[in-house]
C-alpha cells in the first residue's frame, strides 16, 4: 500500500500569553491510499488538531506532514474537509452549495462550457447518490441535520478530492440518522476510492467505519495505540453485535478511560451519598 | 335543567381559566387575531386618554392640543405652508449623511472584523469617539464646516459612523469560522473569502445594522436642525415653540415618527426580499 499521508514527528503547541498547551507531541503515522482510518480519544487528545493540520488549517510547531510526498503548508483542493456543522452557506441553495468549489475555480480561471457541463453532471450525480435530488433547490435551513451533512459531504466530494477529512461530521445527529449516514459514507468510500481520515468521539462509529482505529491520548496529545479492525471491508449493521466487534470496543473503551486521566473518585461518591442521606433526615 | 346550567357554568369558567393561563404563559403563544386585539388596546388607550385629557378642559390647549388640532395643523402645514419642502429637506439630509456613513463604515467594519491588526488600529479609537456625544460636536462642526447643508450632514455622520463601524465589525465576526474554513479547504483565496463568504454571510445582519443606525440618524438630524438650520422638520418644531404653537410641535414630532416608521418598514421589506432563505422554513 503506497503512502498517501505521511506524518513525521509532528508537534503542535498552542501558545497564549499565559501558557503553552502541547496539543500534539511526536506524532508519527503513515496513511495509505484508499484507506479509511478513524481517530478516537478523550477530549484534548489532539485528534481534531491533527486533522486540521493535515487539512492545512493549522500549522505544525514541529515535524512535517506530507501528502503525496509534498509538505503541507496550507489548505488545498486535494484535501476536502467536512465539519461538524455550520459550514454550509445558508444563502445558497443545496445545489449551489455543492457547486461552490466549481464557482471558485470559474471565478479564478474562467471555464469552458464543457467543463461547466461536466461539473453539473457530477453535481447531479452526487445529488441523486445522496438522496438530495428532490431538495436541490431548497435552502440548507429547510433541511434536517442529517440532510445538511449530506450536502456538506457532497460539496466536499464535488472536485474529486484524493483525501476526505471528516471532523466529527455526525456528532450533532441523532443515533438513527447516524447509522444511515455510516452506511452512506461506507458506500461512497467504496465508490469514490478516496482516502478518508475520520475523527470522532464515538468508539462504535470509529470501529464500524475504520479499517484502522487510531487511539490518541491527552496531555500531551499523542498517538497511544493503533488497532486493526478485524472486520471485512464490506460492513453491515449486524457486525456491531459480533464478538470481535464487541471485544475491540471493550478494549478501546477501557484504554480511553485509562488514558483520559479522569477516574471516578469512589471516596467522593460515597461522601456525597452520605451527605444526601443526612440532609434527607433533617 | 338546573344540572345542565350549572354544568355549562363550570365549563365556561374553566374555559376562561384556560384562556387566562395560556395568555400569561412565559414565552407563550398568541394567535394573530389575539395579537392584533392586544396591539389595538395598546395603541388606542393612550390615544383615547390624550383625546379625553385635551378635550375635557383639564389641561390648557397651549400645553396639550387635541388630536384634532394636530391633524388640522398638519393639513394647514401641507396646504398653506411648505410641509413637503420641510420633510423633503430633512429626508435629504438624513439620507446623504447616512449613506456617507454606510459607504465608509461597511468596508472598514468588514476589514476590522476580518483582520486583527486592522481591528487593533481602529477599534480602540472608534470606541473612544463613539462615547463622545455627537451633539457636543455641533459648535466645532459649525466652526469647521459652516452653517449650510454640510454641517447638518456632518452631525449625522458623526452620530452614526462610529457606531456603525463597530456594529458592522461585530456582524462580520459572527460569521461562523466553519463557513470560512470550508471555503479555504475548497481552494478559496483571501479575497474570495471576504467577498464570497464573509460579506454574503453577514449581509442580513448588515442590513439590520443599517436599519437601526437609520433610526439614530433621524435623532441627530433633528438635533442638528434645531441648533443650526432654517429649514426642515426639526427647525419647524423649534420655530413652533417660539410662537407657542404646541399643536405644530406635536405635528412635527408625529411626522418624524411616521417617516421613521415608513423607512424602517422599507428596510424590513428589503430584508425579506433580499434574503429569502431566512424566511422559508
């Protein structure tokens, strides 16, 4: 498997006037072409920061990230990004949102009519693939959260990016909608042959979608463990109940608890219980 | 029979109680008819009180003219005097002063809300000047600009520009970062982000800012006309005071209120027409 993304000794320090926070420390990782890799970890582990560094929205304090063997030094059209929410343009219709990257290109370079036609064809294809054809003229705020994220994904996919970076894209959706989106994104992954880097706080989501799950740990943000997911590439919801799935989920969850540094304080709980009982007797 | 009557009595009572409860629910619901009813009460009661007080003889007409006197005065002002001319010159001053503010404040506000160094350069100074009362600049403006149209426009400009800059900057800062970053990952340059994302996204808020500052422009206009003018609605009010024409003072104030209300409604209409996505649900 040839490397699409190569992360070498990546470090990121957020400096404010008061203190420095180490968001990433010595991160090394290779991500292959056409790989679906997911990142989980307790909050503050730097998973979103790492994703944003790959996207070029943040700059590293040390080390380097290479995409197609070229050092990342800013955002680029080869790396599309899907955000958790508020990234759609409410003043544009669904289809105009999806065609936004095309509009930027036309704005800069001009375009031949055949190019415009090809883009329109691809926009139409994405619309029907995403089940958005019937709302193509609607505005984003007329759609449900799930539909809005479909628009965001279609918009990211329009210029056929080699890499799709997803930052908790389904974090704001309800559980049922999220399941539908999982199968949709896996379907797209098989169809579009992109590399997907997916950040989430939901372990089940990470396992179900990923070929590898990268567990990150906080303070300082770093890679803790990388798990190979023992599931076939073709996934279905039933697999979530399989013994391998559950075993891996248990393993990752307990490792997150160990690394999060947030242990439940049994003494404190007992003291609170006693106090509550005392106050009732008064 | 008697059982029936008392039964319906209970029902009426509980209906009224339910209605009462519904009306006084925190952030409750009011049908359009109910809203109009309450609005009519809110408008008519003060008006009726004015009518009654003015016509009952409790108060001297010199201090409180009746609504009819005011209406007649407006009519005579229109027929025998130059009401249209007075209103026109006032509208002209407000519009020019306001537009001069907007033309400068919108681009500057966008830059302040977009680039930190520009914010650091301009915002503290603007914040400082904003707290200086525009009215206090009148003597200075008369010294510098003179007493013709320029001075009135300058007062309106001073009163609105600095507020507008800060409000525009705030509107621009409220554009979600995700909208900007999404454009960056789609290959947009800085110029494209400002014109195709930030400006577009902030537009509805900007129009609201303009609508609100338009109201302030009217306030400063009247002040300017009262101090340094010989035409306009503000000047007419001041002149009426000298001749103890209280009904004309009333008329002038009401006219200014009406013109302001019409302009406000025009802004709201423009908002609905320009930003259909905000009104489609």
